[in-house]
C-alpha cells in the first residue's frame, strides 16, 4: 500500500491511496474461512461447504468491505501521523472507470486544510468593558418592590392610578401571549394611564408598545421578548384585565427584615440596600462578562484575517448532515456558519498557543457548581458531596449536556485570559445605561 499527498494550494490537498491485493487478501481469506465454518447451505454439512462456493457467493462483497475498512484506517492513520490539520472530512473523488474486479485499486481524497494565521491581542481601548453599578435610584425602587411584595393586598372593583393590574398581553403576529402584573402609574404618559383607569375585570384595552414604560427592561419582562427585540418593538398589543388589586406597602421594620434574612444579618434600611446592591451587581457582572466575551469574539473575527477552503467546505456540507443538500443550499449554509467556523479556529489556536486546557476533573467541578446553584434556588443550601457527584456523573453521561457545560467552561477560561491579556476601555454605567449602549445598535 502506498499513500501520497499532493498540495493543490495552501488550503487544499489531494491524498492518493494505492492498495494492492497483498494488502487485503489475507484478511479476506480469514473472513471467508470463518464464513465457511458457519455457513448452513442445503446439501452440505455445516463447516464442509466448498471454499469455491463460499468465494463465489461472498467473495466480492467481503473483499469490498475489507478494502473499505483498510482504506479508512490507513487514511485516518496517515492524517494523524502527518499531523494534518483538516477542516470537515476527506471527500472521495469519484472515478467513472473504477473497477472492483481489478486486483489493485487507487483512491483519491480531497482535503480542506486549516489556514495558518496569527492573532493580535493588542486591541488597546478598542473593546469596551462595562462596570455596571446599582444606582441609588435602582436601590430605592427595589426597596419599594420589596415593600409591595410583602405588603397587604386587597381587591378593587376597578383600576385606579395606584392599583396593580394583572392580565394577558397578546399580539398574534409576534406570537406574544404573556401574563404580567404592573402598577398603573408605571405606564408612561397620561394617555396610557387613562386607558386603564376605570377598567374592570374582563375589559380589553389596546396599547402601543412604543414608549409604554420608561424602562424598556420592564416591558421586555412583561412581553417575554429579548433585549434585541424590545428596542425596535413598535406594535399594538391587547391587554385583557384579569385582576385588580391595591397593595398597602409593608413597613421597613425588623419583622420584614427577618422575613427577608432569617439569619438576622439585616437590621436597618442601609444594610438592606447594601445586600440588594451586592446581589444586583453580581448579576450585572455576569451580563457585563457575556457582553465582553461577545465583543472580543466579534473583534477577533473581524481583525484576524485568513482564507478558508470555501469551495471544499461547501462541497463537504452537501453530504455532511442527515439531509443531502443542493449546491445552492450548501452555499447558504456555509454563509451562515462561516463566522462560527472562523471563531472556532481562533479559539482553538488561542487555547493551543497559550496552553489553556480543560480536563475532566475541572468539568466535574464546574458541573457540581452549576448543580449547587440550581439546588440553592429550591432551598437546598448544603447538598452532600456524594449527591453532587452522582448528579454530575449522570449529567455528563448525556453528550449534549456535557458539550454544553464544556463550552461554558471554555468560555469562562477564555474570558479570564482575555481580561489578563487585552487592554479594554472600561466604562462605569448604570444598568439602564448598559442596556441602551450594549443592545441599541
């Protein structure tokens, strides 16, 4: 057997595999001998079927099967030994005159090669990093929300300026069907307030989403749409009133503080605000980190220049999935996936060049941390280590879940690396300012 590689250019190569009878004949004979022992053919005792008959019946199919196995094993071994960094999988070149009755065979495979490139991390002040702080206004608002949540509620016959209304927002075109509660005087503008003041349970009003609330985040939550959608959302929704209530705010006293923090860690309004600030800024930091990671990815894709074997990849995509694609469909699929592929190559090089590794023990610890967080939300603050190990083991046996956790951990490691190696332009903002700057594009 002989294997050779010919470079077409820097991104494409052809591997030729020549196989002669000596390469596969012994294995074919071994398989046919085993068939002969097991063959159950009328007129012959088991194990005494003439080899000539076995060869006539099974010989060609066994030979084709063994040649294909040898071909695949040899090709994979060659790619590994030659340390070829390929994209996609090798594509066989179809020969019209190929003949399985010959004793020697020649196969050719097209390869798409990964490009060589350098990554520049000297993006001084080109990428913005947000430090999101909880403002005094936000803290005051959250204190009021707590007072409302723990306040005394009573039902009303009709809505007033200071009443809470619960109902369902609907817009069929945007597939919005979401139940929510809000304070009437949280609506922006007297025109919107007037539409609800005086309504009763069962009444339906039509509202325009544009500038319905001062805070887009509130509307986003009420309608159940994404950050990106909410800023350009200018539609009409119907709101069906289902409940009208009025809340007498709870007193900011020891009774309330103990309900909120049973450990007695809060005894004053100032301490309450400090707790709120701490929790809020932890959540803000997570959103800021996700934005930063996305911004770095965009920067690296845009500023790391290299070519891809596009023609090869489009041809490979035609047969890579469960469904065969037409050339036009494969071209569209390539356009959709190109940016992701570029970042995948950049990410791989960053990890290799900077010795960023991920082992199974780290993945288990990460999974256990994720499980702890989930269990804490349901009141289990101190799960046993054995229980965590068992749950993590089950989760990581699920390939899809394991890949998701692995991707999250890699992103976390890369984010730490970026923070240590890139000079960002840091800006301190409130959460409202962050949303406006980060998502209004």
